[in-house]
C-alpha cells in the first residue's frame, strides 16, 4: 500500500470524485452513487481509510448535520397541511405497509428487534434527492405523480425525526429517563430561543447583505444545534434537522440554504465517500448475486405496496405507475441508519455491505426504470402523463424578480387578474413590509436553487424588473438553462443595452429611455391636441 500524505489524499478525493461525477452523470446516474464508488476506490488505494482515521468519519458527520439542516429548511409544513389527506393515506400507508412486513420477517429470521428495526427502516425510506431531481429535471413537479412522490418524501422526513429520537434508546445510549426528560426540556428551550432569534436580531443582521456573515451564521446554527442536541442526550442529526425547520419559518430561510449550498455539497459528499470507504470489496463481490436479489426484491416490494395504495386511492394508471417507481428506491437516510448501525454494533460488516450496496443499486435501477417509461409511453398510451395539476407544490405561471415601484405595479395587476405568481426580492425590509399582502419571498434569483424553489421548471414567464444589465443577463441565462421553454421579459435603462439582451436570447425588452420618450410624446400630444407619430428604432 502506497503512503499518501493529507494534501495528496485530499487532491485525490476531489479528483476521483469529479471524474466519476462527470462520467456517471452523463448516464443520469445519481450523484450519491458516484461518490460512494469514489469512496470504494479511494479506500483501495489507501486514502482516508476508515479503519485508520477518525477524521474522515467526523467530517462525514458534519456533512449529515448540514444535509439534515437543509432537509429541514426545505421542509414545508404548510404544503403537508394543504394535502394532509393524501399525506396520511398514501405517505402514512407507504411507511406502515413497507415497515411492518420487513420488521416481522427479520424478527422471525434473526429474532433481534434492533436488527429488525434497522433493516425495516433502511428498506422503507425513499431517496428525496433522487425523487426531486427526477421530477424537477422533467419539469413535472406539478403533475399528480410529482405531487404524490413529493408528499411521501415529506411524510418520511417527519418519520425520520421520530427515528432519530428512537435510535439512542435502541442503541442503549441514554443513562436514565430523568436525564433524557431534562435534556429534552433544555433543547426545546433552545429551539424557542433560536426561533425568537430568527425573528429579531438575525433578520437585522441580514439587512447588511453580508454573504460571509450569512454563511458563517448558518453553519454555526446547523452545527451548534447538533452539538447542543448531543449535549442534551439527543441525536445531533435531530438537532440540525429541527434547526432547519425553525430557519425555514423565517422569510430568509431559502436564501440561507442558497448561500451555504456549495459548502453543504462538499461535506455531504464526504459522508457518501465515507460510506463507500466502509464497503469491503471482497464481501461485495462474493455476495453480488445476493445484493442484486435484495435490490430487485426491495424495488418490486415497495412498488407493489405503493401501487396498491394508489390504486385504492383511485389514482390514474399513468400517475400510479410513475409514483410507484419513484418511491420504490432506498434513500440517503438509509445509508445514515446503516452507518449508525455498524458503529453501534447492531449490524455486522457483511450486512452493512449487503444493504448499503443495495441502497446504491436501487437508486440506479429506479433512475433507469423511470427513464425507460418515457420511451415506453410512445408504445403504450396508458403510460403517457396527460393531465397536470395546476398550482401544485409551488407551481406559478409568472416569476417576478424585484419588487421596486415597477415590480409592485405588475404584481398588483397580476393579483387583480388572479394570475398565479411569485416575487423574489433581496431587500429584507421590503419583504417584511409586504409579505402579508403579496406572495413575496426573500431570495436571490441569481441562485439556481432559488429559481428551482420558485418553480422555474414549470413557470411560463420570468419578469426581471430591475434595469441592471449584468444581472438580467445572468438570471435569464440561468432560467433558460433550467427551463428552455420559459419566456423572459427584462428591463434596461439605455437603448444600447437592448441589443445585448437580444443577442443573448432575451427578445422581450423594456427600455426606460424609449418608454420615457413614448410618455413624453403622449403628454405633448395631449397638450397641443394633435396625435404625434412615435418613431421606433430597429434593433
């Protein structure tokens, strides 16, 4: 085994990960799969071997804290409440009828309730990352199957909170009920203090629009909440998740997620690489047929469970099949449960390799099956998604960037005409002032995930109201990359800037100079009693 220093090791981590992300990404293989394979390769060449260092494990723990913090920020209690019947019937049913049969089967085979709980949880959970990435890429988050899949993932997020609370009891980590109750009370008090903080001082600090401050405060809250939860005898991952939910209730929560996203991706990447490093290749290859059997068995089992539930709910066949396929994989949360299981000696190395490999293969398999449905729908008409659900899951016809005097007039007109819209504004005071009157949110439209959250993949029109050329170019380019069919209207100050926007694909441009000239002609015509001709420049 060659000797590799830390700097060379880190270089190899990023190099191999980048190569795999690019190569496998061309075949629509989920990024999680690429990173786990990178971990396997890195472990084989002696880089950050899990058996020799704790540093890699600690970095991956920070990654999971950040990942769950983001899940909390993106969690929508309002959406869950709006579709509570579907959430209870489909989401709740999927969890109950997926978990119980597996739990009972493992209990019968191994007579170990801890092992049964771990394996049943691993199989029950579905990958939110895979589900959201597929339906967003296809621009079908507004379809019935998109809504169902997303709702199931939201219900699973709630269940994950319960699991994170239960796991320390399962692993025997608590020293007593009284200490646990005291810890819970202390943590609840901290959560209330954090909630109050986000409504006052934190909001004032954000007014300065200091990006570095936002990044560091978000990391402090994410990691700090995890550390405090651990101090109180709770799971640190639970602490970060709940902190994310608290932040999501503030009007700047989405912007925080946007600013910290690159850092989060790196830390979370280390977790999946760490999982890959734990996989024993000898066990992997010697149990390959069993891994394939588990993967196919789990996907088929979960597909049948969801299909029956949706059929009982009288869903149309095309939405039923697609939602059932999406939900039939296993999740990144499953990998977390497996890593906690092996660290706490609940599962052995062989079971870890069997199920972690199956989790990865299930993501690949579901992605490939779902992709094949697009080809099959041309042969079988019943598979074709014909009907969209309007205004589902934050889907809007018009996205308005900027809420100055121009943007405000437009929004008022859209509201009067009952046209669905959402406003993205970077002035926190403006958002605070108008958030109860209009659908306005604090967020930077130059950020890709902000545009995704605003519904760019299904929106019909994007209107950029501020006459800032560089920002209009950047935002319009991002928007058209995410939704090639979207129409963009932009505003500029000078006639010389109109041609620049049109050369970059923005053909509907409002020019302040021309508009001012037209207004002057109208006023002069009115005063002198003659209709003057408006001459147009050709661009």
